[in-house]
C-alpha cells in the first residue's frame, strides 16, 4: 500500500483498536485493488482466498435467500469462507466502481492471532449477518 497506508487503515473501524505497529504490519501485507461496477469479487460456492475491506464505493452481497446486502466504506466481506474454511456463502459484486483492501488468507489468519481486537470488532458484524440469515 502507499505511504499514507497506516492513515487509511486507521480510518476503518475494523482496525480502530490496532496499534500503529500492528497497522504498519497490516499495511505491509495488504494490497489495494480497484474493480469496475459489475465485477464479481467473490463467487458463491468458490473457495475463499482473502478478506476484503471496502474503501470506496459499494458492493452488493447477493444473499442465497434472494435479498441483497449493500456494503460500503469500512465494511468487509469474504471473511466467512476463511473463518470456517468453507466456500463463499454468497456472490459479492461491485455495485459501483470500488476500491478495496485485500488481505490473503494467511495474512488474515496472522492478523487475528496478533491483533485479537480485530476479531472482536468483527463479532457484532457477524452476529448481525447471522441474524439476517435466521
Ligand atoms: P463469504 O461467505 O466468504 O463470501 C460471501 C460474503 O458475503 C460472506 O463471506 C460475507 O462477507 C458476506 N455476507 C454474507 N452474508 C451476509 C449478510 N447477511 N450481510 C452482509 N454480508 C454478508
């Protein structure tokens, strides 16, 4: 990521509890990518390769129930496949042009080990996603 990477990460609630050293480690391994509206970023039934945080724009999660969840700045996706080592539970596509941060499976796992606050920050989001599914 660029020189302002730590500042970028700090602005995301997911990383709010992470020390500057921790953020520097995340910035060193995270990659940023842009995708045009319509691009599929995670496909239902496919294995997960990474966890993604939306920096700019919006993605649509096509829920198997038929509904759609829209995720924007600071929200993350792709985590479920990594946490339980099962295929993606939904298709995620860019609803607008998007810029996202990507963490590989291995780096995501290391981040949770080193910065448990990230895992804690994910819990209410996961609870809300689960509640939406039951
Ligand atoms: P994963 O199963 O890896 O791939 C699809 C992703 O969509 C999933 O991880 C979550 O990141 C996201 N997702 C699944 N269900 C919901 C939901 N109810 N609301 C928002 N995002 C969801």
